[in-house]
């Protein structure tokens, strides 16, 4: 009985230390990193902020979202980053789009063009306050 227990223990421990190697063609060398700071020149109360960052592939003047991040209740500036695979990039023409909301209303936005490359690319994005067009009823 002791020998059987010893054999079972050795077999179990051997399974825990076994390394399984899988051959794959995947390489992180083909990926890109897009990162940077989201900047806004005005103070916004962190409790009421909501930031959406989208990375999109440009196809025939349309933006197809391939990655998205959201930040809630943060103090600006905020750092963002996306790891991008070639399949997400399509032809390589992309955009980083950002929207800043305060108390549920969009107050600032920005858009930055990006061309896919397998390097690290820093894109600091300066948000611009949206202009409110008031209609006059005169």
C-alpha cells in the first residue's frame, strides 16, 4: 500500500512539473503599441468624469471600432494604451477617438490619426471643449 501511494504521489508531482510546449506561428513582433496621454486644459471634477477612448479602423471614410476603453471618475491627464494586432488594423489606416463627459454630457472630444506599424507609437491627445451652438428665437 505504501509503494502504491508513493508511486501515485510521484506521478502526480511529475504531472505538475511537466511543461507542455505548443508550436504556433503567433509572434508578438507583429503587434503594435499605441499609447499616450489624454490632456484637457480645464479642470473637471473627477467624480463626474467619464472618458471613452476608441481605436478604430478606417474603411471608406467610416470608423470601425476595434478596441475601446472607458475611464470613470478620474483626474486628467489620463494615460491610455492599446495593443494592436495586424488583423485589427486592416489596411493600416486607423484613428484614436476620445470623448470626455461631465455629469452625463459630452463636453470635449478629439480625434488623432494613426497608421499601423509594429513599433511603439506615442500619441498624446489634447481634448478640445465642444462649442455649444445656441439658437436665437428673435
